[in-house]
C-alpha cells in the first residue's frame, strides 16, 4: 500500500518497487526463520502455506462485488 501510493511521485518507480519487494521479503523470511528456529523444512512449508493463502485471498477479493 505504501509503495503503491508513492509510485506516482518518485523518479525511479522500478527501484521503489524492487526495494520494497526486497525489504518485505527480508522481513517475512527473517520472521519465518525465527519462528521455525532455523529449520529449513519448516521454513519451506511456511512459505508454501503463505503462497497458497495469498492465492485464496487474491481470488476472494477479485470475486467480491
């Protein structure tokens, strides 16, 4: 949301989107790594669950009137 609101006011929107993506992924993966205590399999399962959940939410929002 923050990135989308500022994309029209920046001179480098690609850099803004890329930077925002990198920061969000670092926070997400860092948090998952802490929650799963560094277990690679647990982290991978959590990432897959997040991706599947995101797909369901996106589809539900698209169908909303």
